[in-house]
C-alpha cells in the first residue's frame, strides 16, 4: 500500500540529498528511522571513518541526538 504525504521544499531537498544510488524515498525514510544501526549511521556520515573514529563517533552521536530531539523523538 502506498500513501501520499506532503513535504516542504526544504524537507524534500534534504531527503533527496540523503538518498543513495537507486534507493527509493521510502527506503531512505526507513533508513533514517532505523537510527539504531551503526552500519546505517556510517552510510549517512562517511566522514567518521578516519583516524579519529572515537571522537568523531561521539560528536556524531550528539548531532543525531539533537536532531532526534528537534523531531520530538
């Protein structure tokens, strides 16, 4: 079953940037909603794959927590 939703232009642009390859918008939303999987976080933020992984991971966790709080989650 499919549902129609409305997004602001800004939200659409953000979602579109988050898509990878041939991923559908539904797949992207499910990936973003599945916030507990490290592999998905790494896909969203490849910049943490460097020598300072631990520091980057902690900073990323703070950013994710802030975004989730802003979203009311």
